C-alpha cells in the first residue's frame, strides 16, 4: 500500500478530506461561486492549480442578475467582462440606440432628455447644474485609487451625499430625480460618503451611458457563470463554509463536519457572509470592523411577468427610466415567449422599510403603482420572481456603497491577502465595486495573488491615510485653491453661474462636518422571521451547474453521520406596515 494511500485513509479516519493529499500539484479552495469566485477558480485551474470551489447555495452565480438578457458595456468600459464573453464565445447583440440614454417619468408623463429641456426647462437646467457640480467634484480627485489623497478630499469622507445635495438647493422635482438615480445606483444619499460618490463619479467621468449599455447578453450574466462552471473540474454546491483555519502548512476549510485541506484559499463571499465564517487565527479589529460596519446598498429585485407589454400604448419604456414618484425606475425586458417582463429594483430606505412585507405583498404594492399608470397591468399580470439580496444571509446586501467615514478606515483593506487567504468579490475592487466587471477583476487579482504567495511573496499591510498626514498634504492642495467653492457650485474655469447657490464656508483643513448618517426607517438586520422565504425558488432560472459535474466530483469523506448545516433561509417578517413609495431599477 502506497504512502499516499495510507495518508488518505488516515484522513478519512480523521474526517478530513485533503485536496492536496491525492494531488501532486498546488491546491487551492475557492469559497463562493459568484462571478468573482468562478473567475479565481478558472484562472487558477488554467495555471495548473488543483481547485475546489465551494458554494453555499444549490446553484452558482451569486448576485449575478435575475434579468434574462442584461445590457453590458463595451470593451472600453468593461474590458474584463468583454474578454470572458469572447473567450467563452458567448453571443451578444448590439443595443438599440434608445436604451443607451436615460429618460424620465415625471408625475406620470414620459420625457426623453431632449423633451425635458423644452417642456420642463427648470428641471432640465437644475439637472445640468447638478451634473456640472458633480463633474467638478469628480475632477478634484486625481487618482481614484487613492481618493483621500489630501485633507480636503479626506474631509469629504465625513460628509454624506445628501448634505452636499442640500446645499445645491435643487428644485423639488430635480432633487427627487437625482435622489432616485443615486439610490438606484448606490444607496440612499443620506447613507453614502460624499468621497465615495465623488470617487465613483471620477471613475466613470467621461464614460457615456451609451458605452455602458452597448450590447445585450442574451440569458444575462447567469450565462457567463455557467460558462465558467463548465470549465471547472471540481465544484461543490450546497456547501456553506463555516470555518477556515490556517497555519504554516496549509488551510482547513470546514463545511459542517466535513473538512477540506489545501495550500491556499480564495475567499470570495460578501462581507456579511464572511461574518458568519469562523477564522483561525481570528481577524484583527480593523477587518472585523469592516465586516460589520461597511455599508451595502439595499435592493430587492422583482421581475413582473405580463402576457403582453402593457406599457407600449403610452411610452417607450425600455432602458433606464427615472421617475419622481411611485415607481422610481424601470427596466423593461423584451417579450419572452409572447409575454413581457419588467425588472424592478426597490432600492434605498424605501426598500429597507419594505422588508416588513412578504414577497406577495411587495409585488402587490408595485402592481398597484404600475396599474395606476398602465391600466392593463393587472389584467395582463401572470406572475413574478423576487430576490431579496439584503435579507439573504449569504449576501447581506446588494453591493458595497461606502458610508461616511468608511473610506478613511477601510480603503483597499481586502486587496491584501492574510497569510494563506486572498480575498475576492466586488467589494474588494477599488474602481468598479458593485459591478460584474469589478467582481471579475477581483477574481483575477486574487488568482494572481495566490500565485505570488506560492512563489514566496509577502504582502504589506494596507495603508490607510492617517488624518494627520492627510492634513499636511491638504495644505499643499489648498494652495491650488478654491476647491470647496467648486464643490458646492462654482468652478475653477469660469465664474459661478448667476443661479448657482452661494458657496458654503470652506471646511478644510479644519474639522470636517460631522458625519450625519440618517437613521434607518427600519433596522438593517431583518426582524425575526415570521415565515421563511425560499432562498432560491426553482422558477428563478438560476445558473444551473451541470448536474453530472456537481455530483461526479470527488465527494469529501464524511467523518460522522452529522449533516453539514443547511443554508439559512432569508429572514423576512410578514407584518405589513404602511406602504411606502416604491422605486424600481434595472439589472
Ligand atoms: C440588484 C442588483 C443589481 C445589479 N445590477 C448590476 C448591473 O446592472 N451591472 C453590473 O455590472 N452589476 C450589477 N450588479 C452587481 C453584480 O451582480 C455583482 O457585483 C456581482 O454579481 C458580485 O459577484 P461576487 O462574486 O462578488 O459576489 P456574489 O455574486 O455574491 O458571490 C458570492 C457567493 O458566495 C456564496 N457564499 C456566501 N457565503 C458562503 C459560504 N459561507 N460558503 C460558501 N459560499 C458562500 C454566495 O452564495 C454567493 O454565490 C447588481 C447587483 C444587484 C444585487
């Protein structure tokens, strides 16, 4: 009997399955089967690693969209996504011109951007003023990878976006539309760090909406997840990881009572899910603080299905359409099998409040509002699918959206591996968090870090700019002048327009305004469940891992008869509260 075989038998008796025991090669476990984990697994397998991917849910793809045919950006805006689309030979179709620019629904009336300028000039002008001021703010960030480069910028991290918007004194309709746009893309303005908003605006500065919606991926991002999965040799679904321990020799990852061993781990789960994994050695206070404190945007996503596209009679309703009331934003899917779908995102604080509703109650609230605008809606309605990302314990939110003070504390914290663990996931990308592109980039980064670790490279602790040195740098920046005049409405280049609000008193480098996070209308943590909701209803068309592959892969040897802990169901209370305005957004 060979030594390898004896070792394997010993591990069986110990209840540990060693990924490395039977392999000659370097071994890695990827935790999380969203697009970041799939990318890391794929890249490492291509480099000769023996990879085991562990996913908590029965299906892969994580938060990748429920929309069945998402729009994707072009090569220039989403190069990594486009690279994989072409590697896997996925089909895309070019976007028609009309979905490439946003439009508006104001008090029930539909406006293109051009219509708005002629029919609602005050609103159009206010939106322009907002965009111009935001652009100036974005311009003030030289390097989006280092947004808090000086004390002035550092101070922006202590301010919320709503503080800043208040000072713009936008007319009511314009402010509603702006609030809607921000909460659908990030989170409620009152919960967002102004520095984060500025940094993201800097990243996308000069990028046209049309380039971000250049083509359509039929089947949506789940198709991409499937394409990755087809390439991977070892995937274990329904395997929620409960602990990871590492020492100088390797790592042990546990799924209930089953242990897996390997040389390295890529941890590709969202922060709230990471909070449920026991780490040995324990994470330090900064990492624990980031896990608990980092703000995530709040979204619930609903797909309503109709027999016919009920919206066609009134307006072109495809693409991003912002509304100032009721339904805040829509994304209409093309007709499928003679019907039509509309994907709606409930976002920000309204969505937080809606957690008090059960699935059907939420759908009813949305239908009531849609029906008011499209009287055929109820009659044509055939069913729905719903995903509640924020109350799903394996996700715990829509995606990263730094709150006030959080860039100062946690900037790029997760880009640095901790001993044998590298981190991936949209929340670990400095430039494109909250996107597919960001998730894919971090999978690639984590894969190359694992290679570096294996080659003996060590990673320096992340540097967070301390306030004192930022203040010193700020003194230099201050000489360049006039930043805060620009921030609230002026410009470096031209005098402030007559209608611009008066500049506020500069706040830097002296103490910044205290962060003013708005109290939540409902607790972020879901209340105790009254009735559990299905984590993954079968009808959702999730990414299906080829059954043969999932089953056929090496099953870990179970030490005891004890079953792995089941994935917890999302907690939702069905106690109905006063209905709130719903908003909708696209995938
Ligand atoms: C409503 C909404 C709309 C969006 N719209 C867009 C858009 O239009 N364009 C765009 O580019 N991006 C969009 N995104 C963002 C995009 O979907 C995400 O950035 C991306 O899917 C995140 O991938 P990820 O791998 O980082 O995380 P995830 O997809 O969340 O993957 C993490 C995986 O880890 C698993 N997991 C968690 N805990 C454990 C555990 N203990 N053990 C094992 N596995 C575990 C989870 O089940 C999950 O599958 C949207 C996201 C949402 C929520």
